[in-house]
C-alpha cells in the first residue's frame, strides 16, 4: 500500500489531536481532502509504480521463494493459533502471542509428546533463523524508499516476513518457543535491525497520510512492525530494554497516545485507527512485562497521566489495556490520585474477569477481536493489588468472588494468578477480615496450600501466614494461626528480591570472607519459606535490605517487613536495618518507603561495586559493635539492652516528656503537649502498624518534615518498651 498511493492526499495524522465532534470521524477529514486532490497526477503516479515494479522484480522473486519456505513451516502452527484466538484474520500476531506470553504459560499445544529432541529443536530453529538472516540482510540493503519519497514494498515485505517468523515455533511449548524468540531477538539486535525498524516507524508516523477511503498510508507496514516488536519484547528482556532505549521511539508513542486520547470516547471510531491504537498498546504492555528499564522510561514520559483518559468509559479494549499498563508503572501516590478517581475502571476489570470465567476456554473477547484469557486478566488484578492503596478498592469492587472461582479452575496458570493476587491483598488488615468472611476464598487457600506446584502452595501458605493473627483470634480458623519461630541466633541477614541474586552472592561472599556469619535464602532455605524467613529475622542481629521496585512488589519481601515491625515478638525484633539500593534511581514509596525513612543507601544499583562494599563492611562492623553482638568482627552475642516497661512510660509527666524530647533533639513546640500515655501509644503504634503511625504524624500531629519524623521514630524505637 505504501508504494501505490493512487488516491492519497497528505493529511498528517498529528492533525487528529483536536477534540473530535461526537459525530466526526476520519472520513470527514478525508472528504475535504478528496475535493482538493481531484484526478491530477494519476498518469505520473502509474509511471512511477511501473518503474518501481521493474526495479524490484528480482527481489520479489527471491522474496516469494522465501515466503513459500515460511509457509511450509507455518502451515500447522500459525493457522491453528489464529483460529483459536481471533474472531477474524484482520488482527495480527501480536495480540495472540502477547495474550499467551503474558500468562507465563504455553503457546500452542502444551501436551506435545516427548519425541521432540534437542537436536530436532536446534535444527528447526536454525532453519528459521537462516531465513530471518536473509530477510534482515535484504531489509538493511534496501532501498526502502522510492523516488517519490514514500516507503516502498521492501520494508513492508521484509518486516511482514520477520513478524510471521515469530510465530513459526508457536506449536511448541512456551519454553522452546521462548528460546527461539530470544535467538531471533538477538539477530535483530546484533544487526541493529531493531534500531532501523524503530527509526522507520518514527518517520512513518510523523509523515503518514491517509487516502480518500480513510486508509492509512502505512497500515500494513506499521501493523507488521508493531507485531514484531511486541512478540520479541514478550520473550526477551534484552530486546524489551533495547526498545525502551531507542532514541525517540517511546516519546513518539507517548505523543501519539496523547493525540489519540479524544478518540477513546468518540461516538464513532474508524476500525483501522482503533486497531492502530491497539497495536501500540500491545507494544507498551509487552515492554512493561519484561523490562524494568522500560517501566522507568514510561514513568519518565508520564504515561500514567497520558493513559488516565483511557480509564474512562469508552472503547473497552483501550480501557482494559490502559489499566494493564498503569498497574505496572503507577506508584502509590498515582494510584491514590488516579485509580480512586476512576474506581469504575477497577469495577470494569473485575467484570471482565467475571465474563472470561463464563467464556468458552475462559477466553474473552474484549473488543475488536482482542481476546484475553482469565488467568492473564487475573494477573492484571494481581499487579494492581501490589499497591496498598488499591487493596481495599479491589475488594470493595467485588474482586474476591471471581478470584476464588479462578483459584478453583483446572489450569495451573489460573490457580497461580488467583492465589498470587489473594496473597498480595492479604497484607491489608481490613481486607483480611473480608477474605476470612468469604468462604470461597478461604476454602481455596486451605485446599491449595498443599498443591503440588510449589509456587501456588507458597502463595496460599503466605496468605494464611500473613493473616495468622486474625485467624488465631477467630473461632473457625484458629488452628491456622499458630506461629513458629526459633532456632540458632546471631547472623547478618540479607533480604533481597531474586533478580538481584548475582550481586547479593558477591556481597555475601565478601562478608563471609571477613568472618561475618551471613544468612541468605540461597544457602539456608528449609521447609516452609515463611517459617524459615521468620527464624532468620528472629535470629538476625542485623538486616541488609536490598531495595528495588521488585522488592517492594514481592509478597515474600513484604513478609520480612511484617516480621520486623508487626509481629507479637516485635520487642525482640528491633533490628538495625542497612538499606542497599539495587535499582538505579529507585525511590521507595508505600510500605517500603516507611521502612526506609531517611536512612542512607549503599548504592549497588544492579552491579557489584567494591568501593561501596568496603564502606558497607565498615558499617556492618560498627553496627554490630554498637549492639554488643561482635567481638573481633566475628563473635556473636545477643544484644544487652535496657528495657522500659509500659507502665514506666505511661507514668511520665510533662517534665519527663520534655527531658526525653530534649535528649532526642525533638522540638518542644511540636511535641511538648504529649503525655506519657500518648508517647507509649505512638511507640506501640510504630511497633504494630507503622503505616498508621506515619499517617498519625502527618494528619494528627501535623509533623510533615522528614527530619522530625526520622528523629521521633528513632527516639521511640530506643525506648525499648517490653510489652
């Protein structure tokens, strides 16, 4: 289509950014253009087409041969994949692959027989990659533009072949398909073909025109390119990172989403524009599922604010996909401002999950042929549940019953999506009561806690463990609420998220080489994960906390926070915490922000740094000496602390409170009105519910500066109240 614009007039797509009238649409723009165009220039256009056709015939012959080879490979896989996931063939591969890739499940038939040996897999991959390399070479040799300045058929044909190639292993299980896609992604990266494709996409979108029938000039070129980028991003972290780093690409996508905002709620939307918007939603969703760098880049470009208008009622596909992206990139404050203001969007995604559970094969058509499986929708809810401000909102909008139903479905993917979301929700004490009141939720958690798939069993046990205090107080579930803490004492514990394991191992080895006893779950996991962590926290003298966005999102890491600050053993568990920043530029918020406060960070930021390590070892040694837990760097004795009783603190009068304030360098003008009872209340609140403690400081005591908050927190901790 790019080579034969016989009826085309240049109407920049950027002109669509104006607010559309409720009855306006793309054809109204084209109608004006058609009268200006007339029939002038038709003969010249035909001559140019014939010239281009003659020049491209040798390439076209080779391309047809390659296409025939591709069709032999794809005859069984692509057709079945299209038939099972699309209403019509107008939608390209990206939606299909993403809907399955996003689930971390399988593509195609997961019950393939075992006769597919490694050698055969490698032969098949190499056969396809040989064609991929030929196509890449042809694309890079070009030429990509004709004499009229428009892109010719070379780009469309090559990118279409590459996009189709991403589907050729879809008949295999996902791990094998992923291996192929990663190899193919490597070919695109090493040859700089991704950079070429992204640069062409930026150029096309800046200069694209439409014809008098409302068709995009580069409809198929952009469709194939976005499909290719989506499929490779879903399989390769390196590829997704590279897309995010492409100069100008995501900025161009951000600009287009800003221009398209008004069409989301327009009364009439041309199908090709609707699909175009969906193509780019697939691109950014694919990036957010694989690339932490991509998420950060989207945050820098203010995508949360850009996508906010798409959360309003309008096109259902856009609304759902916008929420899927926001769930990945929004911080606590943005969730509070945006999602609470658009709580109907939460209700909408819950209803989508309910519809998918009633659909055939639990595959629901949200609109324009875009279909999502129930477990993938459940994962969107799970990602929303990671932010504390969303937990109550999800439950209020009816998320618990469909999650319980999803947990009872047959497939492992469905069970996993459900229980991971339930575990995330269980960290809110108000939600805990509602979960306990929902018979379906409790039955699922209890039944699946011994499930053969360890990840599912761990999530169920994690949710029950998180709720153990309330469970123990209930008549119906008190047997589930017992604690289990004990074991040897005296070590430095490293609390981290799995993605940072390589750096953590180096830190562990350096500490051990200096004679420190170090606990890391790589070495010391036995039995129940949470019971083991409970013992590790109980018996630690010092905790190195490796902060990152993924650490904050991890239920296991959140459980460490509960152990330190909210356990009934809290008077024994006041540990010194030394923060390590493992993600460049990361600023913790929510519960992790409360734990970190204004503490100094040791910056490893994804790579081991020996200079930082030297400083960290000095801090570890000094901290253990302060607590009397270290002799010559290696001895381990329990800290000898002076304890105050609750009665002693409650009995403080004004003079005693002021003496304490002066000793701790706290301002009398802000805190001099406190009584001993109130000081004890604040200390107890800090121990049991830090999030409410900090809310009390801000809203009741009107202490909003971080310095006073930090000093008061330390002063209350140093009271060492034995409860």
